[in-house]
């Protein structure tokens, strides 16, 4: 529009320069302010349109930030973060208001996983002020919704190697309504062998998959080139050994059963019979080897956490040996069954927990810097097993589920294919 007005103006001036009549001057005097005024209003209207688009971007980003915050935070925290994001990106409280609702008060997305941001801002006026000030007010609205994705009961954290997750040989893996997450960007980050059988909700892998035809995913095709999955447990800290100045006496079961009290163990433990663990207790294995000897060696406990520190190991957990434990339902290590300290444990070390058919570990198995070979099942009433390690190899017959994690342990499993989307 402004270019057309400019053309008209130029033609007008051309005619004026060629016109020798005295009547042209009054017409010119009247016309020029009108033409210039029209041009000014046209330019200012374009500025208003761009300003409204810029402010829409502010509410879009605020709604998105708030929805993403709902992953780990409550509604109030998410709303605060959305407002802070708007302030950071240009919202000025002196020029208007912002309202953030969770859930949204209107529209087609009014569930508690959606954030609504409504912002008003007074607009700048220049030439249009001659018609009155405070005439321009922008109102922008955006709604973003969180898509929570699927629970992952298996998460391999290594970012580069091939086979960060493997299910090979005669392995039969059944993951009930939970998924596999692999953070490696290698072209063969996840591997499924020809004679293995894997059933899972889905697979999310940063890199690629080898042998995907040997697995069955409820989501259909595996999610390759996916976003890296965050480790939700990375802030968990090992116990402070100053709180455990005294070491518990050495344990050797012989062929008999023996009761083990909670505490810090500083000498090797040899299990030939069954170690009966105290309920609601933490067991700190400090730089020692807990060795399972023979098919009759077992470890049994309810509401317990095994902590491995300073190079501690669990060895010979295979054949007929079994670990049958469940994590605490309250306390510092709520939901954590086995914790390998990422600070003091030997990095990239191989750990094998592939005992007999009675091996059942309910809760989180956390080996973030070590390579875990695991065979086990979720057989208890809590219905929760989550395996997180540097690399993971599932062997034998493994059946895992996360369906009871939040109800039983308030344990939130890792999520795949999780994100926020603008919906309005």
C-alpha cells in the first residue's frame, strides 16, 4: 500500500512541476499533508502488525516453558516459570497484564497437562497519536500441552557405543507397558539378536537399531534419531560415610541362613546359604565383594536398599543364586533397590546380576557408570522394576513392568517421547 502511495505522490509532483497555473499551489498545499499522513498511518499499521506477532511469540514461548516444567514440577511452579519466561522475552508489567492458567479456562484443551498464557500490552503510537493516545492494546493468547510419553523401565545412558542396549542369544524379554530408552548415537546403539524375543511398549534410541525385526513394539516402528532421555535419578547422592563410622561385623553364611542387620560392611561377604535382610534398612557395601557361592546362595529382604561404594562388587550372582528384594516405600532411598555410587565405583566395569528364576528386584537398579548384564523379573505385588545403567544387556527370561512404581514407591520412571506442543 505504501509503495502505491509513493508512486501517486511522485506523479503528483511531476504534474505540479509542469503546471504553470496559479491554482496548483493551493491544491498542493492541501494534498501533501494528506498524502504524507496516509503514508505515515500505513507504515505505523505495519509496525502494529509486527509488534502483535512479536508478542505472540512471547506467549507461545511462555506457554511452552510452563508445559515443560510440568514434567517435574507442580502447577504453581510451572506457572511461575511461564511468567519468568515471558518477562525474560519482553513482557513489560508496566504496560499490561499476564494471566497464566493451569488448566486453561477455555478452549478445547482444558486438562491439567496444559498451560494457558494470556497477555495484554499497550502498544506504541507515533503519528496516530493525533487521533488519541492509548488506542492500541495487544491481546495475545497461547496454550501448550505436555505429552507425557511412555515409561521406560530400561535406560542405557552411554552416548557413543554400539550395543548400548542388547537382547541377544536365547533371551526372552517381556516389558509390560513400558519402553526401552537408549542414549547412544551409534548406528547400532540397540541390538536385538536373531534368536532373541523382545516385547515392549516402544524403543527410543538417539542412534539406530540392529535387528529391529526381532522385537515387537506396541508403538510400531522404533523411534530412531530421537532426543536424548534425561536421567531422572542423577541427583541421588550416596550415603555420607561419616554417618556410619562403625563397620558391621563380617558375614559368612556357611550353608545356613543368617540374618544381616542394616549398616556399613567393610569386609568381604561370602554367601552359601540365604542372607535375610532387615526390613526398612540400608546396606552399605564399602569396597568389598559380596560373593554368592553355589546354587543355594540367596539374598532376601523387603524395604531394603543395597549401596555399592568404593569399588564394591556383587559377584557370582548367576546359576541358581537369587536376589529377591524390594525397595523401601519411604525414606531417603525410597524406591531404590540397588544403588552403585557413580562417584566412587569403578567406571565402565561389568556387573552381572543374572541369577535363577526366583531373582526379583522391585524398585530401581542404578548403575550409571557401569555395564549391567541383567536377568530378572518383577514378580511382587509392587509391580515395579526400573533398570538404569551405562550399558544394559538383558539375558535369559526377563519380565519387567513399571505399572506400580509411582503408587508403591513414588518412583517416577524415565520417559521417552516426552515433550510439549503448542495446541492453541
